[in-house]
C-alpha cells in the first residue's frame, strides 16, 4: 500500500512538472504549434512592380525569409509558397498568373494553417503615395480583426498613416478559406519607401513588425 501511494505521489509530481514545463515553453515560445503560411508575392515570370533594376519579387522574398526565421523562433510551424525566384504555375498553361495564384491558394488551404500572410509592395503612377497597408477579404470574420491589428503595427513601428482596406476582388484571397491578410509593406513608386525597402535593416524592421502583429493577434484570442 505504501509503495502504491509513493507511486501515485511520484506520478503526480511528474505530471505537475510536465505541465509547468509546457507552460514555461509556451511563455518562451508563444506561437508553439501555430501553423503560419507566408506567401512572398510574385516571382519567376512575374517580377511584380519594377523600378529600374529593383524588382518587387526579390524584396518580398527577403522579407518573407526574415519573417520565417522570427516566427520559427517563437515556436510557429512556418511554410512559404516559394523559396526562390520562381512562380508556381503549371507548365505550358495559357494563363500563368491565374495558375500560379491558384496553386498558392491550394497550398495554403491544404495546410489548414492558423494564419496566412501574403507579402507585396505597392506601386502607383504618382510617386506621392507611401506607407504600408493591409487588405482583407470579408469572407471570414477574423480577417478584419487580423487586418486591424497589422495596420496598428504598421502605424506604430513603420509610421504608416494609411488604413486597412476591405476587398473581395483579389483572386488569391478570394480562393483562400484560411484566416489571413495581404500586406503591401510600402510603395516601390515612392522614392522614400523605395530607398527604405531596399535596405536590409528596414526589411528586418518590416519582418519584426509583422511578427509583432502575429503575436498580438494570437494573444488577443
């Protein structure tokens, strides 16, 4: 009987320590178990916005890889739709762009991820527009909440004066049924934004801001 009681007591201590260890790990790695899909916009035959020798797809990927590292350090399981300069379209397809976006959306949907972030740069004919902004599709209720949080981070850390926007006509987001947003982290057509976006230090700042938005969103849940 004494041995039985000792065994039960030791089992209780083991379970207690295990729970405390899990809680400690969760405090150190708040995104433990969260699946996050990053979509670096464009690539391959589609460079995105271009200004002289500066191409959007390269900056999108650099920021995405930096964000992947930061998210992983917080315990998240992170995937990217692309890891190099290529698109995801089917060979010999007539509409490469649509094929590319369709395959990206399928990858994100099949992952059953907790959050997706599609990273892009903005561009307009006028060079006056600047700042980072978020686009969300209203098909999922939480998408607006995510957009609001990320825009707050853009205002706080990137000093953007822009607002998040609702849209239901973006092909990629229209096909995705997981929570997430598309972020335009600056205007390649604006001289100030363009300079910053080509700097490694600012790309790190953008990635850190996206991490802060991710942490804030999940902590609110």
